């Protein structure tokens, strides 16, 4: 179940992605594709760019947190997920509650 948690978070949050703009959305989706294909460094670069373009939306933080978790950076994963929850508390709590 632990390995599935980050993947499920990404899938759930991609539903939210379309609400925050083209370029940010494009980088977030590209990062997701790279994440699924196992290119974690490429995924991180894309999630970082999505956050740089719009640091006020939650999905790229959740996705980057899942990528950091997969890479073994638990502190980074926690920090990114905390930021996502700060930005979008109601949706973040719903997603986390549905996975627990």
C-alpha cells in the first residue's frame, strides 16, 4: 500500500490540475508522465518549473512530494505535502482521508 499511496495521490490531484493554467498544467502533466515512466529527475525538474510558474496551486506540490517520497526524501515529501495542504486544505484533506 505504501508504494501505491503517492501514485494514487497523483492520479487524484491531476483532476484538479486543469484549474490553474496552461503552462503550469503542462509542466505538471509532463512531470507526472516522467514520474510514471521512472524518470524521477525529469519529473522533479518539471514539477519545480510548474511551481516556479505558479507557486500558489497545490497539485504540483503534491506530485513533487510523491516523487520525493519515491526517491527516499521523506523530509522533502512531507514539506511539499504540507505546502499543498496549506494551499488547498479541503481537497487535500479529502484526498488524504480517502487513502488512509
